[in-house]
C-alpha cells in the first residue's frame, strides 16, 4: 500500500511537470521554474543544462545583486556537497577554457586559463577558471535554447557557498560598465531575437516560483503593477521616501533609507539602523493596542511570535491572517503619490524558527546607511525589471509553486528528507521507469482485486449451493 502511494505521488509530480512544460507562454516570453524557500533554503534557484552532447545538470541561485555565473568543477579542490555533481569539462565536447586575453581583464592567469575570485558581502567567496560552453536555462522539461556563454568553474568555495545545497550562482545584476552588453540573460537568449532580455520578472511563492524573460507573469497578478523609477548602475537601485505601519508614519526623510538595492540573493530585508529601530517601535506600539497582534510573543525572542495550534503551513497561514497584524506601506521618490507597495504580514513575518513560531524577516544594516530589499520583501509578488525603461514594477501575485525531487532513484529512497524538501529535476529515462513501474503496480493490484472477488464464486460453483 505504501509503495502504491509513493508511485502515485511520483506520477502526479511527473504529470505536473509535463503539463507545466507544455503550458502556453506569452509571445516573446521564455520561462524557467524556480525552486527554493525562504526558510528551508534561504534562497531561490533554477536549473541549467551545460555541455554537449549530453548536458550536465547544475542548479544556480538567482541573484540580482551580483554578476557572476558559476558553479563547481568536477573534482573541485575545496567545494561542498551540492544538489548535483560538479561540472566535468572532459565530458563536454564543446567546453573550452577561456585563455588569458588582455581584454577580459583576467585577475590571474594559470596555464593560459583566465582565473577569477569573487567575494560577497556576508564573507563568503568563490574562485576558479572561466570557460565557455553551451548552456540552456531550465531542466529537461523546458525547451529553452542552448547557446554558448562564458561561465565560471569553481575550484574553491568557502562559508555559505560551501554549505549551500544549490551548486552555484547566477548573477543577474546589470553590468558595472555602460559599454558592457548586459547580464547573462542576454547571452542565454541572444539567438531568440523576439525575446527582450532587458525585461525580466521574478515571481516567488512560499515554495519556488517563476523566472520570466522578455516579460512578466501577468496571468498570476492579483492587482495592478506599481511602477517605480529604477537606477541601473551595476545594481538595481530604487529610492524609498517613506514608510508607514498602517496609518502611523515612521520614516519620511528622503535620505533616511540611503541607497536601496533590490537583491534576490539576500534572504532578509535590511534597513538603516534608524529606520529599523523606528519600525520595531511602531510595530510594538501597534501590537499593544486591543485586538491587535492577537497571539503571544515567543519567550526569549522579542521579535518572534507563537501561533498555538498551528502545526501545518495551512494552519499557520490561517492563524496569522486571524491575528490582525498590520501591513507596512512604502512609498518611493519620483513616483505618483498614490503609488505604494504593501508589505504584508505573511512576508515580513516569514522567518520561521519552527512550525507556528514566526519572526520578523528584516534586520538592521549596521555598518552603512543602506537598504537591501531582499527575498522577504519580494515574496508573493512579481518583481519586474525593465532595464530599457529604467523602471521597476512590483505587483501582488499568486506565484506558482514548484518543488524538486532527487535526480536519481538512489537519492530519492536513500535520503531521509526527500519527502520534506523534494526536488523536481529528473531525466527522461527516470520518467519512463516510473511510468512503467506505476502501470505494472496498478495492473498487479487490479489482478489481485479481481482474483479476490472471483475465487469465492469458483469455490461455490464447485461445491454446489449451500443448504
């Protein structure tokens, strides 16, 4: 019975994957599934297929706050254990190391291979060699084109890059120099002239989401798009001018927020210390009112709340919606006065200690007066980056959920956490095996059921009627 349930579950996942792969897309828009979760992963990621003739699967964090596309090499000297194996250059007939040409600004050169080192704000770093090969956005179910692009092959990772589950990172930040041609999306879709890589959107649900290139995820929008002027200067920058908790103003100075960067590679949202302290104080004052924030603080965690009886994600969401927490409203400079972005409790209370125990998903930027609008600010929204028009669109959205299951049957049944954090990244042979196994199992069960029903009739006919 348990095996039948497992096969039925997997078949449903496969049918969902096939249906999603064949879904019609808007003209001029190409899409890739996103996977991940704010708590279980602390990031969102997508799949890439690299190399020929047999593509090697790798997973990369989508990061609008950095520029590098890279992942571990096979046989890496100091790399962690990730979702997929490292990339083996010897298994691809089209892979070529990037030679040390002056125009590429190689940091170092080793055996005529251009080297790189990338350091990130939280202290982690990666280093390796540049190479070129064919790469395709998405998994085997998604028919995006394969194009030749420059990527990084790590031979060293540390800190978060060493411990993360996703293999690597795909930086989507704009070029730091105006003479550059664009981010990696321009390479991935340069053979599709109808796809405008200067416009892309990231829609993040609780689990997974959708990356759209050439447009947005309009069919998932639940309201109108708020358009905000965006500066494109190596990062995607906007300029907040005020913040309110319901009708309580807590920040209104044009320079209170500093430079605000939209960063899908940062888990939490960060505000300058002054804004952060005012936000906490205003939330505390609101929650002290009668019939507001109708739950209890988590002992020892003043910025966390306990929702008793919430033992499932659905129960947790229901308890949060009934607790009457406030919405946080933000307005931006250079926009119409009625343009405001609503930050709802299910997003700013998205940091979970355990089921039913939620904390604020924002923190103070202690060293500099800067705002980072991270994943927690973007949850349940479609974030639209329109580089050509230099504007940022944000809209409430019922983003599609996507989970992943292990890449092999061995990982699937040997890993104890595969049912809790499934990965949907499978090969076509595995699809065939699962379908065949499922049909054989169903046939066996029907045969046993038929035999059980038919046997008493045969026995009765042989012994005659009972008197």
